[in-house]
């Protein structure tokens, strides 16, 4: 295997710190790819059945978890851009899955809640999401699952320390 074929930890070539970076081994890239693949794989199941996108699911999931939230709250919780949240909410409103009510204390924003139809879809997707997680992690022992959770929490905390948002 040549130097260019090796994938070293964190994307660097062995012995060449700072010289080059292999994207395939770069941790942020690997995490991003994995997150995208996991989200898209799950989305294909609920998307086919319910006709909702990933952002729409994240809005439903946030409202299902908290009951009532503003678009800003949803964006902060789900790490979605405000435009993405706005489009998802508009689509969900048109489908009568989300209800918007004015915030009398601040007329620039509205409170969002699930309608009965939105709650029904949420309740149907939750077991699908839990089953998907179980299937995804089926090859990991209980100890490995705990370690994965711990490592993800530690990486999230480290990103926050480095100036990221968590």
C-alpha cells in the first residue's frame, strides 16, 4: 500500500503532520457522511409512508417532544437554518399537520403545535425511529453502545469548548 492509499487516523498521512489531508479519514467529514447516510436511510422509510422530508420530520419530532415551540426554538433544537425550518413549517401547515398561533407578547413570532393528524404521524414514526436505531446498533454490544454515547457526548462538549454550538 502506498502512502497515498493509506488512510491514517483523522485524515493525516503518517509522518506528514500538516502536509496533506485525506478526506476519507478526516473525522469531521466521516461524521458528516455518517449522519447524512443515517438520516437519509431512515427518511426513506418514513418519507415513503408519510410523504415528509427530513426537515419536516425534525419539526414534527421537536414539537412531539416539547408540545409547543417557536420556529426559532425548533431551529435551535434541531440545528436547522431558519429558512429550512420556515419551509418545513409552511409545508406542514398546508398539510394541516402543524398549527400556528400568534404570540401576543411578540407578534414577530408564532407558537407551533402539532394538530391531531400531526400527532398521529409523530406517534407512528417514533416506533419506526426506535426500531431503526436498534437495527443500526444491532452489531454493537451494550458496552459499545454506552461507549458510543459517551464518546459522542464528549465530542459534542469538545466542539462547544472550541467555539461550536451544542
